[in-house]
C-alpha cells in the first residue's frame, strides 16, 4: 500500500470516528419531548401552592396513621412538581437543576438538567417500585439515560461502587429509613418500609403507580394486608 492509499484510509477512519462522535454527542444532547422546562418553571412560579400541597399530604398521612387501620394516600404528580421544580443540587462539579417527576403506569420517572461545564444534558431515571411476598420494598432503578443514550448498566455499576465505598468509610445507621432507601436505589437492597408518624408506626404495604398519580397503601406496622 503506497503513501497516498494510506492517507485515504486514515482520512476515511477519521471521518468515521468523527461521525460516531457526532452521533453520540447528538444522543447525549437530545431532549425528550415530555420534559418541558417551561412547564416546570410555570408550575414553580405558583409559590403559594407549594407548601399547602405538602401540608395536605402530611395531614393525610397523619390522619390515616391515627386511625389504626389500613388507609390509602394519593400523591398527585403536579402537586409534587410544584414542590421540587426549584430544587437544585451539586455533586462532583455537576449541577442538577429543573427537576420534574412523572408518574407513569408502573414506574416513577425523574427528569432534570445536568450542567457539566456549561454543557446541559437531560438526565432521566426510571424507578419501578415493587414489594415481595414478605412485604419488603425494593426501589428498582429500571433505566438511566442521558439524552437519548441508555447508560443503565454503567450507572448501576458506578452507583453500587460509590455506595460500597461510602459505607466502608462513613458510619451509617442501616436502620435509618433514609439509609435504607439509598441502599435500595444504589445497591438494590429491599427493606421493610416502616414509617414513624408522630409515634404511630405504619408500614407501606403496597404502591400503585398510575398515569399522573401514585397510590400508597399503608397498614399499622403490626399487621399486613394480604
């Protein structure tokens, strides 16, 4: 193969590499149509309705727990988004903003903007909550996407490693509900979902995710509905 042919081959491979890189970058920059930051901003501007909705949920949970019998709590997608839309968080130099929560049949979908050195990507995380025959709850992360690119296996591997490193270096109360939720999300560990509501313990006995709403079924911690 002469020098001219080698140059042609090199140029072809460079073009292929550039095309692949451009395609991957386009996938990363893709913004799902169901994620609309304008809608999120519009919801968030209704500041007067944010606290009343969370107060309503807290009141419903409290009243149900005092009954000493099974009850249901309905959580509306729009009400939650009124609360979280202005939340932001920063980790490892990545700024997360404009979160939005979607309740779809069987799954809870979290979407938000990740700002990495001025480049913005839409991150999508789909969680499928389920309970086993013993009533243990697992918050299974079913899908993680950046733009249109599915990175679920990689994200799970990184999350599991980060979780294991954290529990190896920082004392963690494994009985704390927040720690149990984190272990379920990051490490796939099921847990007994017992909530202490003003000295009344209730167990989350079931979760039903429908379009636009989440239905939580609770029972007194001493019993379980079959």
